[in-house]
């Protein structure tokens, strides 16, 4: 575990995905909607970016990377 974890910003999609996997290890990604995902990201303890900067493209990228990451495990 990182002693001094870095804050999360929207452009750090892979790091966001890792934090989401840790926070929601058993989630069925087929049931996750964009608005729900947005809420989860901004509620991550290390999230430090402006919530209003989120857009569908960023959230879809996070969801795509999340699928890829859990499929690779």
C-alpha cells in the first residue's frame, strides 16, 4: 500500500480503475451506468479533480479500462 498515495484526476483513467476495483471488487460491470460510475469516481477518497469536468467519453474510457482490467485477471 502506498504510504502517500497520489490524488486522482480524470486523465488518470487507469489509476481510477485500480481504485474502483479495490473499492468495488465484486461489481457486475454490465449493471453499471454512466451516472452511477460518475458518482463512484468522485466519491473515491483520493479523487481530487473537478467533478464537473467529467463527460461521457471519459466515463466510457474508465468503464472500458475496467472491463479490460478485470478480464485480464
